[in-house]
């Protein structure tokens, strides 16, 4: 307020009574981190194969939402065990390794995806596509139509998923993780929860062979 008043010369410069006061430090709260032992349970909580592959990509590749949305089918090379990732935040590209767990998830997803799309997948198709809900059916209630849309939605390979964050939050909620504070405010958990959890799980696995090497590997995969 005083900075605003000084800029408009409502008060003389330096008149703010709080100019030398420091604000109270806000205590850092512990963010949700899924233990590696619970990765399988979290994946199984996904209500749709598309939600499951989003969770898998977050846990095993530590992807941000922006990176996940830009992935194409042609970016995945299962024979070479690599995924070509565009890092939007830093405007870089990277070839990331496919773990055994992610390989199984990708193969299952691509088979379902092709069957749902009704055609062979093309390299420029989005790896995680948008859904096209069925038309509104007369005679059904709004809730019945909403349930039908969830069951019968088709995948649209030409458009990327719109709100990956919400899909991940649904899975976290279905798995029983508390996404709200005591006052009801959202904890803002989502893709970064998976990113944080996967990175820590990998670090814990690699640290037995050396702290510095484990840290460098995880930092590299996080693109830090």
C-alpha cells in the first residue's frame, strides 16, 4: 500500500513505517510423496487406461504436465527403450530411459489406445489424447448421461489431453490420499506429486551405489 502511495506521491518517499520490517517466515509444509511400495496401488486406482498412463509417465519419467501434453506416439521407441521428451520450461529436448515398469504400462496403453481409436496409431498422434464424449441421449438424466460419457468416451488422437492435473488428482483421491488441508483448502497436488515421488524413489534406489552419482542422475531426469 505504501509503495503504491509513494509511486503516486500521495506520501513522501521513505514514509512507509514498515520499510525496515521483515515479514514473518512461513513454515514449509511437508508435501505429499507417494512411497515406491505404493506405486502399484496408485496405478490400480486409475479409473481409465488414459489416467493410468498419465500416472505412470509421472512416476517413472517425472514429467511435468506441459511435457506430458506434448508427447507424441512417435516419441516412444520401445525397441530402443527411450522416450524423446520436449522440456517446455527450458526449451530443450532429452532422450529419457524407459524402465521395465514403464515399458509394460506403455505396451498395454498403446494396445488399448489403438483399439479405442479404431485404427493403427500414427507417429504424430498425441500419446495422451483428449476424450470425445458421446452425444447427449434423450430420456436419460444428466447424471446418467455423465456416467455414459465416462464409460463410452472415445479417444481423439489429434488433440492432447486438456487437464492432466485434474485426472491425476482424481486418481490420488480414489487411492485415498488427502488432497486438502484441515481448513478445506486444496493442497495443489497433482503431476508434481508424481514427479516428486518418482524422483525420490529413484534416488533411494541409486544412493546405495553413491550419493553424488544418485543425485546427478535424478537431477538430470528432472531437467534441473
